[in-house]
C-alpha cells in the first residue's frame, strides 16, 4: 500500500504542512476528553511518530488505541516543539487488531521475561535499538574490510573438519534414530557424505586456503559449537568474522584488528546516536564516552607471562587459579581490562599447550604467537594468531595431539606449495555487539538465541 516511511517524515522537512499516509504498530496510547494520542513505529527508525486525534474530526478510532495494533493513518504533518514533527489525523484504519492479552502492555519488562517471547520482544524499544545497531555494525564490518582490499568468501557450514580445538561439533547425519549399523565406522560410511560430518565451528581452515590465493580474505557467517556452556557469553549458534591475511605476522594482524574495531565503532556512533543514547540511559552509564575513548586511544598490549604476574599481585581472591600455563577465565580477563589497563588489551604469546595446533611456535619453545583481545565488561572478543607456516613444525604439533594427519591433507598442502607467513583472527559478532550496546547477556543481542536445552 502507498505510504511514507516514518523515518522520512522525521528526516525530510518537505512533508511539513503536507497530507501524508503512514503505517505502523501502536506503541503507546493516551486518551483525554477531546483529544487522543498514539505513538506508532514502522521499523524504519528508532523514533516513534506521534499521531494526534481530534475526536470531533476522526470517528471509530477506539480499536486503534490498543497497544500492538497495526494502523494506517492519513493526516497532516506538522511541526512539534516536543517531537520535532507529528501527524494530525484525518482518518485511521486498523490493519490488524490486537486483543487485551497482548503481553507487552507495560513500558518496561525484564530482559529475562522478554526472552520467553522472541517473536514479540523485537517490538520493544530495547530490541528495536539492539537490532538496528546490529544491522549497522554488520554493514560497517563489510564496508571496512572491503575498503581495505579484503575479498569476502563463504566457507562451508557443513564440514568434515572440526578446526581442532575450536569447540565441540554438532553432528550432521541423515540416519534415523535406530540404525542397523554395529560399528562407528560402518555408521559413518553409510551416512550421506560417507564420513563423519558436522556443523562448522570456524571457517578458519578453509579461509586460509582462500588467503593463499587472494592475499586478504574474510568470512562473515554462522558458527556452531555444542559446548555445555550456560553463561551470559556463550551461544550454540553465533556469527563470526574471520579475516585471514597472507604475508602478515602477529604485529600486522593486531594492527588490522585494532583498526577495524575502531572503524566499526566509529560508524555506529555516527549512524546510531539515538540508539546509543538509549543504551546509555538504560543499560550502561558512560557508554558513549567509553566508545569514543576506544576510537581515539591506542589499545594496550601485554605479554601473557606479565598478565599472570599482574593477576598474582591482585588484591583479590579469584575463583579460578591464575598460574602460568592456565587459560585465562572471564574474571581474569575483566580484571586485566577493567582494573589494570581500563581499556581494551591484547594479551600476546600464550603457552602453546593451551592453544590450537595451527598457531606459530615461538623460538622459546614454550609459547605461540597468539593473542586475545580483551575488552572491559565482556572479556575476550577476538582470538588471533600467526599461523604456523613451517610444515615440519605443523606436523610436530599435530602428532603431539594425536591428530589424524590424513584428515588435514589440504591444509598441510598449503605448507608444501608456496608457504608464506600468514595470520588471522576471529571476532565474535554478538560479543562486539554486547560491548557496543552495553547489553550484558549474549541472548539479548541475537534474534533467536540457541543455548543448552533451549531452541525455539
């Protein structure tokens, strides 16, 4: 049907004094003796458009006063001191009625309550803002990497590789619940692909293949990890940005990662001022200042060994030990970023025994050229490393982990035929979105969260 987007009404002064037709869902309604007010939103902007109803002029508008109803309004667009613009209604048509048991009657609901209705929570101010920022953030990532000459590639979602060490794998099969097969080998041989297959936990290994041809590539798609991690930072299905860069050592990829984070946050600040102001008011005081500080200041870099020493000297008791050789836990990561450096931190050169087989071994024989980017309030958002380009060292690391070398033939060939120093990182999209919005639970920055024991 012919109508004008609410965003256009707010942004284009051409419509002032003109008769316009707008559509949307009723977000609030107020009634008085002679005049009633509606606020509607059509999804094109974070702002709600106020509709002024003179009861003598407009008849049969009672159904339009129900929260959640969808309406079509024809009226005159006028300036408003409070709202910028509003529409004086000449007529209102109810497109979709909404009964009194519409669950979003109150202005404020807890995020936990809203998780019980993912199909409706997107109509609230919070999720209107979250998914608008999510869209801008995704576009900013593509824009930045494309502007730097990266080639966008799509790696397989169904894969025979488990990207060793990246997480537990969801199995892909066509077999029924009961099968006639007596052994694991027979089971997989008779499955669709003739071998074990799963949902991808990472596109990195295939991304390295593309980087060896195009120099700079990135993937941006879903990853799946079947980990029994019921925490505010973990999902079974999440989105992942994974750049891979040929002829790049660890300092090079750290520079790329930092510049990208600054660029995409800058773009959100530019394009989503209303949303950021909303998050600052309701979720994280000082959010805008924090984000502007990120854009204008250098990130810290600290050796893993030094980070452990700083944790040991901390005047607090941690729930998990922090001896050299341990993997940093969220409480450690947040202490480093929030208490010591008070800004994002790259922790570099981790012990090789707690990192993946493909990471470049440092000359000390104990550590690998790896880094995690830790940010205040969230912890790790980027895992990064220089990849092992030496075939003998790669095979040594794989054998030490009792890996099946034959399953990685293509990956090994990259080290045989024109190997080069190369590096890459994985950025958890939902985690950077948490950081930018101040939302503290990852379930609240994705449309339909997939977690342990929960799918809808």
